[in-house]
């Protein structure tokens, strides 16, 4: 049996409920595909602030360092919205990504057949949608210097957007590699008509493209891309972009799948270690009610098998099980049409396990 | 008769064609509503770079200063994409907005009945869509310091996002004023969980909201907003946000109307002088063919009457004429369904004039 060490960080809001389903599926798939897991739980986010006054306690960071993969639920909520920056739940996410060197964030958006009616887009527009947003995750304005000053004209706030050549190069290279295994098309998104960092981004993209003559590179301005994702979603294969643009565009792309409750993500770096988390947030409004959609977390577990354990077979098996359950018409609240019977979070998880 | 001085800047690509229709409609409406116009044409953008090596020649700036309103087509195109920053067409737009102090950019997005089928969104989702994006236009990362440096690890590029209290306050106040004349709901969009400038933005929004107890204020994170605009478009009334977020979200909102060829914009400052331009770009690919949609420009002229001349009646008359022509089934190429007969740019303009 293959030994793997997984750090599990449930976090806030619906985090614990969905992560429970993720772990269940992980264990079941592990049994079938010959894994033995050591699972360590860690505190993170607002619940960590409440208990130990630190959104990312040292022990949590420690178990992540020691793990082969990290499964995260979600962090944040209005309870901590007025906290000072250092005591905000989101800070934990940012630090964790940075500390583990997870510079490449993958957010696939693919339509499950049968879910067209859950999207606000017309079914014919969605047909064949299958795109991958590759978001740079440890640079840009999220990590640049921040300042607050008192000036003659009142308060002044500053954020700084910085990119280094090598940061752009490594993420672009990843995007091209992934595109090779897909439809061989990379759309690099920037705002090169205004931003200096985008001009650097575009230069580097052109240079890296030279190494991948089999992959087609297009540049698109971020404002136009925000429109085209909805206007012509099937035109896209791999979208690669900087941190904040990727944040915005990948949430927007969630629309293409019918619910943000369906979108998984993987954050990876140079090695095999990865962080896997749903794209959606902690949804405190529905926490504890058992109505959250566990699909994004379960699909994140599939990505864990694929990217951290190099096990495409197990990944596909999980994805197939989810597809199968959805095809049978099973729905969680976010996807249920009026009149549909919605399954609870753990009922849905159970169904996936049955199908595995 | 009312004397008004209008600067007309056709610009690049389809700019001249669509501006011609805008001016035609402006003159016709002027005749009906008792205006005498002095119209001065100016060079701007790539065509200005080609002729005088300056995207915003001093003479152009001069006629804008002297005008009551500026009508702009569009600037930019691949021909100038590799130009140094100072010789880029877009630079002219940024400078012009700044020099004229046009800090408030209004981008209304409203569905014209009969155009539902041109949108990729389901008709039932679009029903009743009527939102106004208020974008801050002279601050933020567009205008902060930019740098390119050589470091040990290669090139490094920096952009700076700066907001001052007073800049946020004046745009928020405008948003609240406009919301008062609408459905009394303001959604302020930021990324306050990460950016310092967004935290300032949110504070100021809260403070300004205190002066408008009859208007409801919500805060929304930009990633979530990019999703909600498509997911629940009718939930929004006025969206107010900083420069770059507004750029992205207003282009995205174009989807709600079926074509970006329909979206007008007004950029205004402290006085009555305003700049009116379509939201879309210069579309060099279709320039000179007479297939561009002049609606965004014509509706921008309506906004000119409304905001710079304080003439709601003339504005409504133009809007009604456009609605009427669209209701009669007239379409330009971007909106024509396969099989529809598409009108040319100037045929469409003529029809609007007939209906005026
Ligand atoms: C919570 C926040 C800091 C985070 C981000 O913007 O990176 C989230 O929106 C995400 O996309 O993972
Ligand atoms: C051309 C560009 C600088 C401009 C902007 O981003 O402001 C355009 O996209 C717009 O929205 O008016």
C-alpha cells in the first residue's frame, strides 16, 4: 500500500461539513486504489483566531509542511470582518499559499451534463464548455507592500502590484504544459494597455510561447475576457493570468457550471505537494444546516489524487462517481429546481461513495 | 436657441463611423429641442500618433477644455500595441479623463426588449435588468506610479494602486445621489479582505452612507460580484467601484444587454462638462466596412443631453427613438440573428433620425 500524509483543515462556516465528505471519499478511494492515509487535522481561519488568536497557527503550518497534500474547507465570515488584517481568516490562506510555495492555482470549469438548467446561461452556449483557469497565486497585488498614511488631504491607502520575470515565467510554463494535454490553446489575460506589470507579463508570455510551438497563444485584455467568458465560453481552453484577475475570472467562470458549489481547485508549486480546496467560500449563512454542496470539495480530492499522488486513475474514478450521482438526478439545495428533492450534504457524499 | 460647444474626437478603428452617426443624431435632436451647436473636431489616439506623434495633441486638449461636452469614438488597435507607453492610443483616454477631472464614469446596462435572444443569458434571467455601474475614473492603479527595474532575479515590474479618502468620498456621494433617483440601492464593490485601498474604500462608503439613510448600502467582494452580475443581475441597482474593478465589471455587464455595441457611457466631474463615449473599443477588425453598431454612441449622445445640458427631455427622445427602431426589428450585424437582414451603420443612424 502507498502511504500518504494528508493535512486536513476544515476552517469556518460550511468548511467542516464539506471537508467531512471530502475525507470520506478520499478514504474510500484510498481503500480501492491501495492507499494508507495518515490524516492530521489543523485549525485555520476564523475558528483558529477564536481559539488561539492566530488564523494560521504554527502547528497547522507544521502539519502542512509534513504532509503530501492539504485538504482545505473554507475560511472567513462576517464575524471576523472587522478584525485587523493580521487577525483576518483570509490572511491564513494567503500565508499558507506563500509558505508552501504554491504559485499555480488550477480552476477547471466544466459543464456536467444535466446541469445546464442550473446556469443562467443558455444551454446551447454552455454545450462543450471545458476551460481551465490557471491563476498565479503567490505574487501580484495580494503580496505587495500595503500602506495607510495620513496626508494633508486626509487618509491615503496604497497597495502594490509587483511581478518578477521568473514568477511570470514559471506560471506560463505550467499553463503551456497543461494546454499540451488539452486543446493546445492558451489565452494569457492582462491589462497591458495600462499596467506595467501586464506589459512584463505579455513579454514573458511571448518568450515562453517560443518553447511550445505546438500550443497557440492569444493575449486578451481582462475587461474583454470578463465579457468573452460569458459570451463565447467554448472559445477558451487554458486561461492563464495574474493573481487578482484570476480570482475574479475564475469566480465568474463558476457561472458556466451552474453553481460555484461545483468548482474544485488545486494549488501547486515546484514539488508534488499541493493544497486542494473548493473555489467557493465559507457560506456562513447556511453553515451547520447540512445543505452545502460537497461536490467542489470531493472534486478537489480527485485533483489531489491527480496532482499530488500522480494517480490519474483514482482521480477519474472519483470524478466519474460524482458525474454518475449527478446524472441520476441527485441535487443539493443550490442546484435543486423548485419541487426537486434536495439531498443533504452527507447524503450526497454517501451516494458518491456508493458509486465509487 | 441654446448655444453649445461640442468637441468631437472620432479616434481609431470604427470610431469615425460611429461618431458620424452620433453627430447626426445630436444635430437632429438639437434642431428639435432648440440648440445651436458649435462642433470642433480633434485628433486622438493612434491616428493622432500617426499624424503628430502624440496620442493627445495640445490642440485636442484645448478644444476639449473650451467645450461643454466631448463626444469620443474609440481609440487603439494592434497597429500601436508595441508602442512605448507614451505613444499608446489609450494613454490619450487616461490623460483626457484626468485633465478634465472626470472622476465619475457612468455605465448603465439595461435590456432593450426584443434583444433577449442576442444575449447568452436566459431571457427570464434578463427580465427587468436595469443597473448602473459607477466607476471611479481618475484614481487607482491606472494612475499610480509604474516602474520597471532590473534585479538579481531578472526584470521586475511594479504598479501602484492608491486611493485618497476624498477621491472615494466624491464618487460614493455621486453613486448615492444617482441611486436616489433609481431603486435606492448601492452595492459597493471592493476586495477588502485583501487590499488596503479597499478597506479605506469600505470605511468611506460606510461614512457616506450615513448621509443617505433612504438608500441601502451593501458591500460585495469583486470576485463574488463578477459571479452575481451574471447569476442575479436584477438584484443590482447602482454598483459603485474603483477604476479597474469598474473596467472589468462594466464590460462584463455588457453581456446583459446582448451586445457591447449597445452600451453608452458618460464621464463627468464637478461641473457640467462631460465626456461621452461608447463602452466598446475601436474594433479595427471591422473598421471601414459600415457594419459597426452606432447605438452605444447614439445613446452616449443622449447622456450628453442629460448630464451636460441638463435636458432630460431631449435625452429621453433620443433613447425612445433608438428603442423604437430596435422594436421595429432593425439590427446591426452584431445583433442580427442568422437570416436577419442587418442594417449598415449609417442606415441605422438614419432610422433613428426618422423616429426622432
Ligand atoms: C479569501 C480570498 C483571500 C481568496 C482569494 O482571493 O485568493 C478567495 O477569494 C479565493 O479565490 O481563494
Ligand atoms: C482603453 C482602456 C485604457 C480603457 C480603460 O480601461 O479605462 C477602456 O477599457 C475603457 O474601459 O474605457
